[in-house]
């Protein structure tokens, strides 16, 4: 899911509990098994969702939407 959609859905009750409090957390929840554990903290501590997606790109980890 795109960061814009994530942001729009954050106001729905229970959404963040299932999908993460931040977009960076969401990436780990959704794709964590495909992301080497060594990158989890890098993604979680990225200053923005775009920077987190950059980590995926730089490590050739595919995702299903354009940023």
C-alpha cells in the first residue's frame, strides 16, 4: 500500500494496531519475511516512508506499488 493510502486509513479504528503506527512499521509488518532482519531497524528508523522504500530499492527488494 502506498504511504498516502496508509495515512488516509490511519484514522480508522484499529487500523494502526494491525498495520503499524508508522509507514515504516507497516513495511516491516507486511514484508518483514522478505526483508533481511539486518534491514528491519534501518527501515524502522528511516526519517520518512520514502527513505524506507529507498532501503528496499537499494537492496533489490521488490514491492507492489510505485512511490
